[in-house]
């Protein structure tokens, strides 16, 4: 899924998603929850090494 699609589904800006992805900015918990929902994955999947 593209960054733009994730951002749209999460109700966030694509720049914000890119900054989180690159490590330029740390996400707030509510945004992590939104991203997980947009990706249709469990929250714990975002923190898994697998």
C-alpha cells in the first residue's frame, strides 16, 4: 500500500507518515493506532521483528 493511501486511510498527512517511517519524528500512540487500522494489522504487528 502506498504512503499516500495509508495517510488517507489513517487521516494523516503523507509527510507525517514519511517522517515517522524515516525516524525523523516519533509517532504519538493515537497515530500508531490509526496507522495499524489503515494497514488492517494488529497494533502488535507494527512492533514485531518477524
